[in-house]
C-alpha cells in the first residue's frame, strides 16, 4: 500500500477545545496499558506531555473511558478526517 501523508494546521480555537477536554489529574490516574493488537496499530494510544508532565495510555480500539470520553470523541473526529482519501 502506498504511504499517504496528510497534514493541516490546527486553529487556536480547535487546540483550545482539545485542551479543555483534558483534566490532567484525571488523565494521570488512568492506567490502561493493554496490548490488544499493538504490533499492527489497532490499539489506540494517547500521550500527553509538556515540560512538567508526561503520561500515556494504550487501549483496545473503541473502548470508551468515562473520564476522557469527550477527548476520545474529539480525537475520533480528527482521526476520521485524516482517514478520508
């Protein structure tokens, strides 16, 4: 399969919306490190980091996590946008 690369700028309002969905204290408490089918990219990964914070989670595609549900929905919309040919 050919490699497809897509990119676009994220507007300030879109980025603010993403940041508003993240509560770092709640995210830091999540301990999802599954490897359902991690070798082929079927798991979902979320990594949040800045200068003083770094935490990542990995979970099976489609799993809805209550504390980050709004963030997951927003990221799913972006993923759908970038998966269109």
